[in-house]
């Protein structure tokens, strides 16, 4: 190993970083508030012009009757599922084995709401119509995550989505969308957010993925359901006296970046093609369907790390700060395209990946 | 009635307003972030220098092993009570009938945590030692709110507090402090926050009361309990990717105002004396024990409102935007002293209250 630098340090100091919009720094907030009128009144426990106007804007964008701003998606989604369970008188829902609720929320849905969960599909593939048809227990709600982040951001065909939606409506199963990355899939589906959301009874979207805000989420659906969600928001401790630091920054970065989703999607496709041309490297999906994908490398993390450190040092290009071990002698990381990519000189990027390809070929894989 | 202006409108347009620090406007955030280094990194899901340093600062101030920043007191307190119930294997707690958890949280404690509550004392008085001694059911935790906001911000004597604390420790009852206004009571008790907190097993404090921040709360206690609270924070949806808008503004306004609690307390005493000299007006407590008190007027709200509108228009002094009907032909409102009071010309204030006294004397009460 030429250098004792860790991958995380090399990445942090890289001249260019491939993914994301930029570091999560305080200036993200400062920029969003620089031109806001200081005399504007705070929202006040869920009321006031600041929150009302953004909620209405998002309800319109998503084609739903109403929308409610939440501090987090964790809170918004648990609440959506709880409401559907209460409506159906049945505390059971189904989702993917790698759903955010299952792996990142310390079992809040079970611990706080006593909701039983059925894990549909295998970990490494999307939920299909046949999985839903094959359910042998009744459920109040099915949650679909589009794109399925933990498997690289995969998507079903739009036709399959329509078929699943129709099946659920027929059976009285409520359909909830984990749309943390909803805006990022509109270029692939060639549909508006509202068109996609029309297949679902409730929808959550996030403002710190492709939008690049600080934090915050919107839950959207019918007015009566959204009114119920406000009661649960209070119960969860999310009905803050002022949520405007998240609301106004979400609105600012939404306006900044909503028009760039096609660009991020195309950049993801371009970069994935470059990576797939490298020996021992493949992306998942092979052709990205959003701004994100996973990069799988058929070599142990301990062997890949020094290569990526060298690449960063010699070419100034940081591609990842970490490597996750995957099954077999291999590793992987996630890439999400954002504002940074367009600032990378293409010749440097291509030279770096050409070098990486040569180094990978020297490894006995 | 001389004017058709509502009290809320007259108050909003008043040249001087008696209570509070100022309107809750966006400039509160802008001021707090004006001099923060934009290159400072965001906290990241509860980790990082920004959150660690403030949590440590507050743990030190409160004399506890550890502290955890929460988006809200609603979330922090439910979680504290849940942890104590889990530790004791008993899902029952006791608090005042007008505790925040009982009247402002949509029963989150019961709906999310299935915790049974015993309401101690009558609505219109503080919890006493004998109430705790008289409990005929076991409880895991007793919550005391200091000062008791909904009855004007009353306080027990420090000796009674010590006796209740000793009694709880003897019986294995955990004692939790709702210290939303903890800093505001230190001048009356002549104790440090840490001295008061030493009587309690867990403590919650707020940053948008006397401190005047945007939102946010700290829960403090033993390290193991605080580690547990982080798991519940994640479950509640409060473990945001970045809480820094609240953390840094809380820290800023804490530093700005922590030295002014004695001043606010003295101002409350001064103003309460002026009000108690008015015919038909009395404050609760008669002599304030913090920066807050309630103002009770022995006249129907419909008759008081035009008087206060006139007072605001003639003297430029706004005292309240609302009047709550109370039992009998009377009404009341709350006052909390903050930065605004010192900007009011004393002659104007005294002239306004002299006029109000005269008008009240003309009423047949």
C-alpha cells in the first residue's frame, strides 16, 4: 500500500467528489435563509402561512387533497401506516425486507404502534404482483419504496406498478408510497409526481435526498387522513412550535433542484456505463433508473481500499468514503448523483477510471 | 366600544408589548446563524461536534452524566417516562392534572406507550408531599413541573421539593423534572440548575421559553438512560439527519439570555405589583416566583377586551392578545417577562395602568 491514508480521509480531502450535492455544512442553511425576509412570521404548531403554503404547494405537486410537513420520514411513514391500520381495524402491513421501517428505525412501528409486519419478496429483489397475490394473511396496507434504495434503487415497470395498485384497490388494501426519492424517478417513468402518486393512497417524500435540503418530509393524501396525521404528529412530538428551519430550506432547495432530476438521472447512466467498463466492477442496476445506483466490486474491501485511495491522490477524484463487505470476496458502495458531478473535468474522471480498470485487471479476479 | 379592533389586532400593532422577547420571526434564526462558520459540519443522526458539544455543555449545566438533544419536550418527556416504566416493570406514572402530557399532547403517552397515568392534586394547586404519600397504587415515576405553568407558574418551597425527592428515592419511585422553565426559577430558589436537578433522576429543559430559541429540548440523566433515550428518539422519528438549526440557535440564545433570568424575575415581580394595585385585577401567584404569572380580571372577557384595546391605542402598550374565560364572570391571561419589558418607557406603562385602574373602578365589580 502506497499510502496509510484511510479511504474516508482521502475522500474528504479529494479535489473532486463524484456523488451528492456537497458536504452537509451549516452554509446549506445559511444559503437558504440569506434572502428570506426576516420579518416573516414563524409557523406556529403546524399553522401559519409558512407551513400552509408549502403544504399546499406539495399537495398540488403530488396531486393529493392535502399534505402535512413532518420533521422526518420515520415519523410520517409510521403514522401513515398506523392510520391505515386503524381505518381497517387490522394491525398488519407488508413491505420489503429492506424497507427503511424494517432496518433503520429501531422497530418504531412495532414498539410504538404494535403493528405486525410481513416481509414481502427476497432481500435482493423487488416486490412483484405475485408476492402481493400470494399473501396468506390479510393486511391493512402495502408499502412500496420507489426506488428500492437498499438494492441500488431498482424500480418495477410502470405497468407492474399499475397492476399492483389496481389489485390493492380491488382487495381494499391501502397502498402507501415511500417516495423518499420520488422526484428522482420521474425521468425514468416519464411521469409527473402526481401521476405516480395517483396509484397510491398516501405518499411520503423527503427533502434531503435529491432535493438536498437539511431535513424534513411531506406526507400527502386525503384531507381527513392528513388531519388524523396531525394528531399523531403531536403525539410523536413532531408538532414543533416552529418547523420553519426545515420548511423554508426544503422549499428553497426544491425550487433550486426540482428541474435537475433529468440531469442527475442522465449523469447516473453515464457514470454507471463508465464503471461497468472497469474490470471486476458492475453497477446495480446495470442501467440506473434514477440518480442512484450501487457499485459492486469483485475484490475484498481490504484490497479495493488502497486502490481507491491511490486513485483519489493521483487524480483528485473521490468516489466513496466507505466500502461495505458483501457476500463472497467482494464489496460495494452507493452513489447518488447531484450537483457535484458537473464540476468534475471529464478527462480527469476518465483517466482515473482507466487507471482503476488497469489496476483491477492486475488483480487475479 | 370605541373601536371595532380586536384585541389580537390591537396587540399586534402596539408600539410596546409587555411580555416575551419579541415576535417569533425568521430573523430569530438569521441572527443566530449570522456569525456561525458556514464550513462547520452538520450533526449527523445524533453524532458530530455540533450536537456532542451542546449536549456536554447542558449535561454540565444540569449536573447530569449525559444529555440528549431532542426536537421537542413532548418527545423527550414521553421517552423519559417510558424508560422509567420499562426499568421498573410497571406502566404507571403520576403527574399534575394540568401537566403538559395530560392536556397538550393528544394523549401520546397513553396512545404510543400504553402508560397509565394518575393525576395528583387538584387542578388549582401544586402537588404536595401528602399527595405522593397518599398514592394507593404503585407508580414507576413521578413527574413534577417546576414552575407549574398552567396555574400561573407556582412553585413548592425548596424544602418541600427536597422532602418529596427523598420520599421518592426511599420508595424507589423515579422522579422526573419537567423543567421547561427551569432556568427561570433559579433566582427564586437561589439554587443552580444542577442543585435543583440533583433532586431528580431525569430532567427535561426547553429552549424556547425564557431562552427564546426556535425549538428544541434537552433530556438529561445517567449515561445508560440517555443511551436508551436515543433508541426511542429514533423510534419516534426525532433522530434527524441534522438537528443543527435547533441546536445552534438554542446554544446562541442560551448564551444570550442565561444571565438575564434574575432580571426577568425582578421585572415579573415589579409588573405584578403594578397590576395587583388595579381594581379587580390580581395576579397568580400574587408575588411571582419566576418570570411568569397569570393575570386574573374580575370582569367578563367581553367587557375587558374593549378596555385593553383602548389602552393599547391610547398608550401604545399591548399587554395580551387574548383573554381566557375563567369560572364566574371573569377572565385571565398569561404573562412571561423577557427582553421586551426593558424597552417600555416606565411613565407610559404606569400611565396606562393608572387609566386601566380608573376604568376598572367605573365597572360595577
